[in-house]
C-alpha cells in the first residue's frame, strides 16, 4: 500500500518507529510445539496457582537440565575489522568439529542457587536418582529450605518413572505437579540464559574447563537475582495467561 502511494520508507525509519512503540529486536525464544492437551494442562496449572502467595513460591526448589555448548554463544560474536583481515586470529573464533558440550543439572530457590552437577554419559532413571541423591537434599539444606519445601522438575520420563517417584516418596519429598511441554514456565530458564552468556565470555578451552567455569559462574549468581525471579513468578503466570500462552 505504501509502495503504491509512492512513499519510500527506509529500514532505519521502520526500526525507529518500532522502538518508539516500545519494541526491540530480540532473538526468538525456542519453545516446544504445544498441542491442545498441553495448552489445557498449562491453563489448569496457571489457574490453580494464580492466587498462590509469594510464600508458596519461596518454598519451591526449582530444577532442570541444560546443555552448555563448548562453542555455543561465542559463535555469534561480532567483530570490527579492516578489509581483508577476516582471518586475522584476533578477528576469528576458534571452533572444532563436533566440539560438544556438557549436560548439567541444577537447582535454585528464592534464596540462591543450589548445586550444579555435570551429567556424564547418557542419563537414565538410575543416574537421575543418583544425581538427586548427591545434589537435591544437600542443596535444600544449604539453601535452608526448611519444612514443607516442594521440589519442581518437569515430566521427562526419567523424572516420572515409578522408581523415581518411589525414591522421592521414601525421602519424604513433595513434588510440584507440572504441565508437560512447559520449560518456559520454569524460572530457572532465566538463570540458564544468564549462565550461558557469562560462560561464553570466558571462552572455555575444553570440556573440563567448561565444567569448571560453569560451576564458578553458577556460584556467582547473586541471591537477589534468584529472589526476583520467584517474586515475579505470579506476574509471569498472569502475563502468560492474558496473552494466551497457557
């Protein structure tokens, strides 16, 4: 329509207009494809917890697994260089074919980050229970969760296996009922993004270096950041519902 009217609008003008409207250019977040059953489960979860007090969320110990790529975020870094200097070492990013990465398990609460564990090999149900045994209760004690705390993990088959449920029951650990395909509802995703950016800036050289740096940066995440994620969780749920994401 604008073209037909003979009006020329530059890319810069469009960008400035969008920014004035409060919009900014961002990388699209990756989320699982949701089917109707998933949407209904998310809506049920949100409706059941929209009126929960802040104290309820303070009692939750959130957990998740993530993969830290050895040459992940660094691969998108931009540089300023002179013409014909593209392959000057200071203008390049070292990569290796199948550089790989580390799978990590971590947890956090409103009081701070819990233990971060590197998952070696393929994680099955037995390994998952071993990870919980070595990290879950120690994290809860270190964070002084107190009585009545609740454990959150997603519906991965290893998490919902009969043996895992029995293990949690034997340890008297209450589990938060969680909707499938909903990693975006887990506030730990925000911490994973922070961790990946911080680790990328330190440019780990190998997988052992990556593990060491991950743990160092994880421990540096301030408790205030964790507390803010929990304080704002109700707001996140409300926003998702209003925008039809639940």
